[in-house]
C-alpha cells in the first residue's frame, strides 16, 4: 500500500459517513417528515464530516503530492462531500420555510397542496441516491440517468414558475420556493455525475 492510500481510504470512509447522513434525511423527507430540529442536527453532523474531509484533502495534497489521477479523484471526492452537505442545507431551508407556514399547510385548515414540489421531491431524492451509487461504483448508465432526471426537475421548476406567474397565491409561492431548493439539490447531483463521467473517460 502506498503512503497516500491511507489518506485516500480515510477520505473514502468519511464520504461513507456523509452519505449515510444524507440517506437518513432523504428517507425522512420522502416520508413527509420535515422535522426542523432533526434535520438541523443531521445537517450539523454533515458539516463536520465535510470539514474533516477538507482537512484531509489539504493535508494529503501538501504531504504526498499526488499523481494527476489521484489528485483528480481527491477533488471530486471533496466536491461530492460539499454537494451532499448542500443537500442537507437545502433540506433544512425547506423544513424551516414549511415550519413558518405550518398553519397554512395543516390538513383541514387549508386546501393548500404543494403538487409540483411533491412531484419534484422523489426525483431529486432518486438523483442523490443514484449519485452516491455512481460514486461508489461508477456506471455510465447511472450517470446518464442522473443527467436525464435533472431535465425532469428543470421542467417541473419551469412549471412552478409559470403557475406562480399566472395564479400567484400563498400556496403557489410556497410550492415555487420549495421547488427552487429542490432544483438546487438536483444541480449538485448532476454536477457530480458529470465529474464522475470525466473520471471514467480519463
């Protein structure tokens, strides 16, 4: 084993940790659980892991002067950790916003149904899950699927904008803002997928 391999393994183990946190949040939100306190706690854990990976990356580059291929993987690994961390932050932003409008959204008090964001959420969660799978086991088919799914998210994003433009009300505005956060999550997943594709081609 090369000396640098210990550092690369450490980065990989930390990535597994942040992936585990993200999948916990993904499971929560798919089940309709946007508990702000719990998501904030998990997002804080993800931030610590992301910062730990950053420190290992800097130390590895300074100490081992990695080859081009190792260096590129290190950069992608850090971008992966940052993208996954951003997923937790956007989930936190959504949970915070929904808590502000809890009374409006409570069943029985309103007919406010966030149809577009409800359709967007499972696509984004699927993208994030596929991104994790692609990083662990690179696959051209999975990466292409991620990129295709982003197009679906973009279409729903445009639909939310048009709906708010034509019939602006509290519900359509909440729906739009939620979709905006989800679209940003999708962007991170697609960006990582494209970087993984570059690694496969190199």
